C-alpha cells in the first residue's frame, strides 16, 4: 500500500480544519438531509431538480468530510524549533523584493491544506516557496514560475 501524503500545517491550521469538519458533520449534514426530505415530498424524483440539487450537495459535503478527515489524520504539525531558524521554512513569513526594482511582497509559507494566497499564505509546494525554502535574508534567488524566471532578494524572515 502506498504511503499517504503528509499535510504540513501549523497547529492553528489544524484547528481550523477540525472546526470545519465539526461544522460539516453536525450542521451541514443535517441541513442537507432535511433538504432531501423536503425535495422527496414534492413527488416524482426522476424530474425533481430540487432533489437532484440536494443529492449533489450531499455528495459534496460527504466528499469534503472525507478529505478533511484524511488531512487531519495525516497532519504533520510544524515544530517550534523549525520556526526558530534564520532560514526560510514552513510557518515562516518571508518578505522579498522582485529584482531589479519590483515591489516588496510578503507571504507566509504553509502546507497545502492551509494555503490561501488572498490571505498571504502560499503552499510549500508552490514554485515561489520551493525556491525560497532554506534561504536566508539578503540572498538572491531565481524562482521558476509558469510565466518564466523571476529573480528575488529576501528582505526579511519572521
């Protein structure tokens, strides 16, 4: 049997997933079951779009529950000593400047389960994070992106 993928995350990220899982199991599941009951009361299920929609939602909720359970079961919490290094590692916030004269950008490097670019959290599997991992302040790094190469200089790590 193949080894299951580890999901690197912070303790806070794991707690967020556990809260979402609890909500789906205790609230959303019941809401969807109720929608199915109501839709069944409308009669003929073969032409009942309300029933079809409720069943699709049920499949989505159950799929998400399975995904979250797997992520939580295979969570690898980022240890505090990994965060105390002066190098870019999971859980660190990195500010870098695109060379030669780009703007500064700041991202926190997290596991794929926590990634949310709109909140400034990028996955450790992303091209930028892969290039920055293990680097120190003032180092210049070439990042391979889908749009081509990009040179950046690390300004700060916290």
